[in-house]
């Protein structure tokens, strides 16, 4: 399964990823979430951080969705059927990453489904020319991080 990899040390909070997401991904067929990015970059005293759906294996949002608008799709991706959303916002309340966007005027919740754009990489990744955002195989990413930490612990 692929997942987003964010390198905060490379991010300068330019927000080009947000603009690409809003322009390409947030335009739904019924224009319900138009021009509102699913990805958000925030700056904190510890540095930039990313708020985005992580497509968790343990899916509290899917379990809490009363209208059954959220379900696990191909390759473990959490897919949303906007038409089935009843606006209870339970998914938003239980999301551990704060990644589900609510549009109160429409009484709907929206999230990143990783299926926008025409390329292999989502548009938010494609526009990041600072190498701060990647879309890579999750298991390989975890292995690389683990190996890097191990190498840092071993002294020669």
C-alpha cells in the first residue's frame, strides 16, 4: 500500500500542495467541496506538519460512519461516496489525524481519497519541488526509517 511521506525539514510552507489539491482534487462532480484542499500544511514552533488522511489500517472513521459513505477500497484506500454522507460528522470526531474536512453549509464531510489527477502521484506530490512530500510504498518507507535509526545507534 502506498502512503504519503512528509519531510518537514524540506518543507518551507509554500502551500503549493494545498493549491494543487484544491484546484484538481477538491472539485467533485457536484462541486460540493470546490476549492478547499484536503491536504493542509501548518507551521508550528517544532516546524511544519501535514494534516491529511493517512488511510489507516484501523479505520475509526469507517467504523463510525452511520451513512456508510466511507469504505475501504482497492489497495486499502479509504474511499468516500459523497452522496451517502448524511452530515453526522462522526467520522470527523473520531479521526485521529483531524484529516476529515466538514462543510457545515452543506452538512457534509469530505476527505482525501488519493484518486484525483491523471498521474501515478497525486497532484499535491507532483507540484512539490522541494522534495518534502512523497507518495511511496508504506512498508518500504518504514523499513528505510528503521534502518536509518539503527545505523545511527550503531557506533563503529
